[in-house]
């Protein structure tokens, strides 16, 4: 009886949100956006207080805004001499607000609130992707003690914060607070909508003369430091947004398709071959599992036609892969990475340590132009080198849990779940030849869609958005 009463009190506290989710998201986002103006410290404190206060009032709204902040992940918020990405600022604000909320709940309900929180946390930790997330935290923490070059441990600590700790905390909070499907849909629309805006900004900037001129084309990057980075972002959103528009419905949802089209336009002009491949794989999975078999066939035909058109207008860029371009460089980097693994087979070299081992010891003469690369351009090699053999074990465990969830996503006809799966497939496919996880934006996006899958698999009722 006491446990039931604790659960009822806890659930009532969590659902007591006096403002709408979209309002909380907007206020938190505007508060953090104001920091870009570099206001005086009293104004900075006031803006941060607003974000924390909104998070205390409505945690799901602030968490949803983090999905939108991924569009500006490489445009840091200035705090004097320090710089933090906006998603990180919002996450810290969310944690501050949730801590205040927990304090009020403790004062109001006492021990029952503590019992409810402990039981809920235990459930989240032991179900779904929870054990995998905890394993990643453990393995990532252990890797800090086995860094190949301890003089660069600071770089490992920074990456640990960016791609291990913060993303896992984000996923945990999403699973805790986004139990209402309307909050998940808000998060999904913010994720896709912000990506569409980022794509259009990049296109407009490219038309204005901004971009990287290489191999006969001008590649756009927008708010990202490199066209490949923009491609890594948009390739995940394209199948995600398409799923919102086509999955499991007799009628199309033009909102999702419009956002997907805008993202696809930006993706096309990145001229990232790996991103093309990733987005295509994600779209095929979405179309096939959604029962749109004719659409899947049309995608294959469209890819052939588009590929032919791209060869005509950007042949030098696309075909250089087979004539001494980045394809040959990647083969050389992979060979060097394997040599690095042979020297560090159990523990790897550590988080963000590839550069400090590769350039002085392992770079081959043919890869000398890429001697300053910071990763092996393959997710399997990257996991092994950063987290050791245990990192591969964590990835395998994740894959097992994901496969078990696919049939439930299809059986429940979850558009959000299928979109999240499409995003994962896109990222994993491109990750075979590029960075698949170990960037702040990629790690947050990975755990965002992972949390969506966990939440959607456990839902009941219809799938409306």
C-alpha cells in the first residue's frame, strides 16, 4: 500500500505542469539564444535563471528544446573566455530545474517521493537500453585510466563529458519525463524542424558564396564547420522526417515530407558521398518496414537516376573516390588503425587519443595529407580504439536490444519509433566510412532516437502526431 501511495504521489508530481510544452521549449530556447549577444553578467545570470526556472516548472519542454539545439551544436555559447555548446547549456539548465523540482517534491511528500524516485530510476536503469547506457558509462569511465598517452588525458575527459556522460544523462531524462506522447511529438518536430532551418540557412549561405570549393563543386556547411559534419547531421533527419510523413498511414503527412525535402536539399549540396549512402539506407529501411514496398522500389530507381545526374554535374567529386581520392586515403587510415589496435588490443588508446598516436607513429606516406585526422573513419575501429574491446561488447549489446525492438515498432505501427530506427540506420551506414558517434551532436542525436524507441515500444494507444 505504501509503495502504491508513493507511486501515485510521484506520478502526480511529475504530471503537474502549469504551462504547455511548446511554451516551455520556446522560453528556454530564447533564454539561451540571448546568451549569444554576450550580455553583461547580471543579464547572463538572469537568462540562465529563466531557463532553470522553466525546467523546474516543465522539464519535458526544456528537454525537447535540446533536440532543436543540435542545429547549433558547433556554434558555442560564450561565457567570457569559456565556450559551451547550446545543447550542453540547456541540459545543465534542465538538470538544475529538475533538482529544484525534486527538492520541492521532497519537502511536499517526504519519504514517499524518495521511494518513488528510486523505484523509477531502478526501472529505467534495468529495462530497455538502460543497461547498455550504464555499461557505456562504466566502460567510458574505465577508459580514462588506460589512456595510451596520459599527457593528453584532458582531451579524454572533455570527450567523456561530451559523448558519454551528457548524452547518457540526456537519454535518461528523456525516458523519465517524455512519457506523454505529445511531448515526444514536440521533440520530434523540433528535431526535424530545426534541421530543416539549418539546411535552408546552409543553402542560402552557399548561394551567397559561402562554402568549400573542392573537386569541381562548392560544398555547403552552414552552421557546421565542414560539409561532412552537416551531412552527418542531416542524413539522420531525412529518414526520421520521412517516417513522420509516410509510415503506417493511408494518407501522407505533408509536414514530415516537407521537412524531409528541405533537409534533403541541404544534404544534396554537401556533396557528402557517405551521407548520401547513409540517408539512402535509412530511407529504404523506413519505406520497407512501413509497408511502402512500391516506395522502396521507387527510392532505388530514384537513387540510380540521381546518381547518374550527379555524375554528370559533379563527376570529379563523386568519381575521385575510385581514383586516388578519399577512398584511397581511408584504406590507408584503416590499415594504420589496425596497426594501432594490434599494439593496444584490449584497452585501445582512449577517448579522443587517435590523433596523438596516429600522426607521430602510424601514419603511412600515402595518407600524409590526412595526418591530422582525429578518428579512423570507421565506427567499429573507432569504438575499439577509443573504448577498447569492451566498447565493441557494449555496441553488440545495443544491437541485440535494438533488434528485439524492431518487430514491436512495426507491430505497434509507431511512426516515431520507425523514424528513430531510420536515423540509426543512416548513422551506422555512414559510420562505416566516417565518424559514427564520437561527436557531441552525433552522440546526443543517437541517444535522443534511442530514448524515443524505448518510450514508443512501451506506449499504449494510437499513434497520432
